[in-house]
């Protein structure tokens, strides 16, 4: 399999994995749900790099929102999860000798901030969206646990360096 075919195939597989992991377990919260998909979002950036991770995470997560009945969140989700994957993948490329936790926390903080700003715009309130910030952070922490557990077993699937 040539390199380009491998990139496209892995990206499509990660999109599907993100959609399934996001849709499989849903814990409802006031304006959405908490899920396991962030683990797959971070894994997509780990395997595909920043740009491939952005594409897989953005489309897979937005697709899960669409099929889950949260169509209004598709654009914020695309931006939040895409940014999360891009930041994680970029930091991994930039600092390859650092611990994986070093890359995870800035990515989760960015995802939480994007969702907060999107909800401020959607609901027209600065205070109301603060309710979801801890849940977004919790969801990101679950993703960090998942990627911490699975990154070593999946290391052989990494595409390095990935240039889309």
C-alpha cells in the first residue's frame, strides 16, 4: 500500500472510530452529552499527525453530532475537536521527546474554550455556558486516560511524518 493510500485509509478509519466512540456511550448533560470520543480524537492526532487528526476529528465528531440530533453543534464541534487534534498532533511533532500528557492538557483546554465561546454566541449569555465547562473538561480528561492507555499498543500504526 503506498503512503497516500495509507493516509487516506487511516483518516477514514479514524473518522469512523471517532463517530462510533462518540455515539456509543452518551452520558447526558444539560446542553449535550459526555462521551468517549475524545480518546479517539487524541488517538487520531497521535496516528495521523496534526492535519490528518484535524480532518478525522472534525468530520467524525461533527458527524456524531449530526446523527445524534445535535445539528446545531456541528460547526462548534468541528472547530473544537479539530483544534484539539491539531494542537495535540502539532505539539507531538514539535516536541517528540516529551511525555504524552504534556500535549494532552493544552488540547483539552483549547477544546473546552472553543465550546464555551460557541455556547456564549449560541445562547447569548456569558454565565449560562459556564455550566458545561466542567463537563467538557471531564470529557477531555477521559480522552487523556484513553490515549495514555492506548498510545503504546497503537504506536506501530503511526504515520510519521504526515504531510497533508
